[in-house]
């Protein structure tokens, strides 16, 4: 196991910095302090250094230059969604690339959907591009994803020509997997097909988005990822079946050893699959050769082989959770042996797994399912002994007798629908998620150490010490996001839209202004994606949860435009809100329907606000300067918010345009002159930020909330020039990324991506 840790350190050093190799010395020192001989310590250092040299020499070489025309061969890791084909292919030099191809017709899309692309070689023309940076520190990072997959870049294909299909055992199995996928779609009821594909061959593209979220809240998502449970069941069914047919045990073992890698490819080859397959293969092989090996050594050897062959896998969440959860079960054997019945054992299995991986879950997902400790007691046996076996058996029956399979579906489908409805009902229960945000590296280390100590106290039955050693770090993780003295104003990079988060010191209050959104246009059916991109769910919610924001005191909708409000109900579904402010007359606009419905469901009051209304919180004042009437007419009726904190003044204008700006000049004049911060109206459109408005305000910093290379040309060059001419600083979210302004006393500072602009 210590050699496996040395290989892990080597892979991290190869990806990040060679300085991490110093950890090998710490690991060796730890072994010596434990009383081990010098040989294990020396072995750790040598294996780590050799692994590092191997990885940087053979596995992490610089990619070859991409010529104008190049051959690429598809792997089995791809998907078709809407008008796009996306996935991984290899070049003639062995470099792995992330390929994006746009279909030109429905017929072309149908052609590629009906066959497996694995092994297909094309002569392609395309442009190599850098991945876009993440919207913020808690958002999906394409660069990180490519690294985890061992890919060296993104290529948008302009045109290609089919050359040939390269046949191998792997591509043949990928073709078989594709045919099973299509067979399930044809023969299973629509309500059961997505689950069957996920459970049997690891295809989760069709699983309903709302149902996936329900699984996450209940902490049972792992049941739909093919892992040791599936491999063990397949192995047991096959092995016992062979024995019942009179096959000798030795021959059955050999056949099983050949079958398992086949199943690993058909099941999609996820890290959890190969971890389970490789461990079983290793144990079976050595037992066949009359050699003994412990399960922890088998796991360590599997880990070493995986990392050396696929070094980027250490950054995959599935890889991390799979090996860590398995290690927790192996090393808690003494605890599990004390359990006297299956109910207690089920609880402890869930408990030890969740306990060891919880710092990792918080790092990646910023929340933890509390209900999973109880829910898994019911769902693990249900999936292990009913749902998974049924899907395996009925898949076989669909090949032999579809009428018989349909009779089984007629009985099973209503029961499965009832179970789905129960899952949706359970996930509605309150207080299921602990959402403390992403812990710092130091808190994560403290949490992991506390877990290891907790296992020790659990083993020796010191339950009071167990509770203390677990609860104290958890409390530190929970309160740490609130321990700041600054006021923070964050302008999120939501593309062509607005979303602003205001946090008062020690998180006395949180205000969110707008939610961003996507302007959607009617498309032909074949171009429509399965799960549309959602700004609220995929950008704003991760930011709030990543920072440990559990409640929004006031959510402000400046006006009823899609790029300001479309993602609002997605935020409300995940983050509690005390109240919602809207501009008068906007509530009946079509784009507000979803938010109104969700607010009514959760009993969150929706209040109209206008000029003259405001509130105070601590030393910060908020005033609405606009609109003046209740007739909603669009951009110029945006809620305009003035924020004051000692010498700092911010004016947040929504999509206010020239006419509205002139009204502000007329009614407020010197009250808004010489401000500190301006959120420019209408994303920097040429119809906003007029000469007279800019001249009066003279903002020290202006933020344009606009998407990178947006179709409208925001911010307009003439508008930017108005600020430049006056030596007034500007930043744009599309270019500079998410922008944070911090205020403490009379000082304030700005952080935009990697730049610090201190004032």
C-alpha cells in the first residue's frame, strides 16, 4: 500500500511540480518511525522516483504538432447530443484529443447514431483550441477534465473523410456495447431503458436530470455506477452457473478470468469497473497459480497499474471515490466483523464508506447527503438482489423471447414507477443535505486525519472520543466560510447575462441580484439537446454551494429578461431564499412563470420594489433608485440598486438604458456622482453608459457583465472608449472572468481571475 502511495505522489509530481517528490521522503520517514526496516522506506523512494521518470518520459510527453490534415481514430468514449458529436479520438502519434464535430443534417446524425464509432478512422481538418477557463473556482473546468482523461487539446472539426475501421478485440467489444445499448432502447419500456443502460453497460446519458438529482440528495448515486457490486454479481452468477452445469472449478475460473475484462469493456471501462475487475482478476490468477495474496495488496497493485497506464485518472472523481471507499471497507474489517445482523452491517458499511470519503465529497460537490446513512440500508439490498438481477435476467430474455420479456415488464414497470415516485417524495424531505462548501486544503487534511482517528476509536469502542474527533473538524468546516470581515461583491461570469452576489461581513446577509440565463431560440427537433445548458444550475448554484452559502436573504430580479432571470428557479430549487424582489409589473411576463411557480411551491414571498424603498444591514445601506412607476416597459424599468458602506458606493443598474440614465441624472444628480463602483447598464450596450452619465458618475471601476465573443458585440467599443478617455478602469466578465470586489473600511480591492487590482 505504501508503494501505491509513492506512485500516487509520482503521478501528482509529474502533473503538477517535481517538488512534490519531497513527499516521498516524508512517507519513508513515517515508515521508519513506525518501526519498519530500511528496506520498505527505500522501496518507497525508489518506486516513486522510477514511476515519476516513467510517467514524464513515456506517458506525459509533449503532444506532436497537429498538421492541416490529420488522421484520427475514435475511441469508445463519445456521445451524440443535439447537433454535436463530442468525444475522444487518437492521432497517428498516439495523442488523445477531444473532438467536436457538428452534424450538417438529420440524416448524417442518424447515420452516426446507428453505429459504433470506436475504431473508425477519418482524415480530418480542424483547429486545435485551448479549453475555456472555468466560470469561477467552483465551476466545471474543461482543462481539468481533459487532464483526467489524458487528452492534450480540443479540436473543432471543419470537415473529414472516412478512411477505414480498425478492428480489434476492444473495438469489437465497443461495437457489442453499442448494439446492446440500441437493443435496450428498442425492447425495454421507455421508463426503464435509461436505468437499464446505466446499470448494465454504464451509459448514463439518458437518465432523467431530476431523477439524478434525487439520487444525489439521497446519497444513492453510487448504485447506478457500475462497480464492485456489479462485477461481484456477474462473477457469482457465471461461476455458480458453470458449476451447476458440471464445469470443473479450475476451468470455470479460467473462463471467468477471460470473461471479466470483456465485461469491463462492455460496461464502459469506468475506473470503478477496472478497479473491481483487476482486483478479482489478480486474486483469481494468483489462486490459480497457488499463490496467496491479501485483498489490500491486490487493491494496491491494481492502483499502481491503473496510475502508470492512465496517470490522469487520479483526477477523476470516480477513481478517487472507488479506491478510497474500497480501502475503507478493507481496513475496517475488524469493525464490520463485530456486527451481528445484516441491518447493523449495512449501516456500518455505509458509515465507514461515507466517513472516509466525506472530505473528498465536500471538495468535489460541496455538500454531503445526511440521509444516505439510513437510505442505503434499504436501497443497497434492493438494488443488489432485486433491481440489478432483474435487469440482467430480463436483458437476456429480450434476446430469447420478447413476448415473455414484455409480460415481465408489465409486472415490473408499475412497481419501478412507484419506487421512483417514492424516491422523489423522499428527496423533498428537509435537512437532507449538509452544505458547508469546499473546505480549504488544511481543513480537508484535518478532516481526513480525524476520520482515521475515528476509525481507531470505533475499533476500540471509545464512542465519546469518536464523536468528539469527528464533530470538531466538521464544525470547523461548517463555520469557516462565514469567518471573514470584508464585504464581498462578486460579478459572476454567466456568459451573456447578469448575476451578482453580495456577502456582508461574517455572512450576516447574502443578496443575489439576477441569475443569468440563456436566450433560447426555436430549433429543428434533431438539433435539440437532451439536457439543455442551465446557467442557474451549472454556474450560479455551484458558486453559492462552493462558498458554503446555504441561504439567500434577498434574491433580486432586476427585470424580466431571460439573461437575467431564466436560471432563477434553478437556484431556488437548491438554495433557500427568504424573499424575492421584482420590478413592478414584471411578474406576469412569460419568462417569470417558472420562478413564480417555484416561489409559490416553496412559499417564498415575491415583493415588488421601486424608487424610495431600501433597507439597512449592519453598516451597509441599500436603496432602490428606480423605477418610479408600476408600468413595466422593459430595460428602462430595471431595478436600480445603490449600495453604500462608509466611503464605498456601488450603483447596480440592471439593463438600464439611455432614457433611464437621464432620469437618474435628473432625480439624483450629485447623490450618484463620483461613485466607487458601477455595474454598467445593458452589458455595455451602445444604448447605455451615455456621455453625460459617465461624466457625472466618474466611477473608479466599471464592470461590464457580457459574454466572451457575444453576438451583440458587448461591451460596445464606443462605450468602453468613454471610460478609457477619462482614465476610468473597466473589467468585463467575459474577458476577465468572475470578478470579486472586497471592501473593508475605506479600502477596497478587486480580484479578476489571476489579477489582483488593489485600491
